[in-house]
C-alpha cells in the first residue's frame, strides 16, 4: 500500500467532525492496508502511523534534522513497508557520525515523499 493512502486518510479524518465518519475512514484504510500487507508488521506500522506514532520508539531524529528538507516528490511512490524499513534503519544507527547519517537517511526518505506524505 502506498504511504500516500495513509496521508490522505489522515487528512480526511482531520477534515471531518463526526466520530462515525472518522471511524469509517480509518476502518476503510486499515482494511485496505490489511489486504495489501504481506506481513503483520506492515499492518502494525500503518496503524501506528494513523495514530500519529511510529513502531520504533526512538529514531534518534530531532527537530534539527528537519531543517533544509528536500522539495517534495511529484508522484507518490513510497510504500508503508518502505517507510517502516527506513525508520527502523534510522533507529539503529549509532556511533561516530550517527547524527549526520540519520539526517542523510531522513532527507533521502523525504526526497521520495510527496508534500502530503512529508
């Protein structure tokens, strides 16, 4: 499933005021995600993203890493699985130069993301 579908669902949930409408939007997205997910972790990651969280408790990415982000991609191509994999890779980077490496990885991810996904 494309990550853009989660971003669109999140925006749609924010735009409606009714509780049942929000539930319908989230349930529909989760059903599509479950149908498309090849492994349970992708479903868990997508559900976490919809809740405003990530499976990786700490990614080591701070606000300073968000400065100077690349422009948004014109076409959605990121999948939920790829975003989860990339965040997991960032969360285990350690040692000398790790902050710069996480920032590079984050910028690579944002380079592939559309404006809504960013």
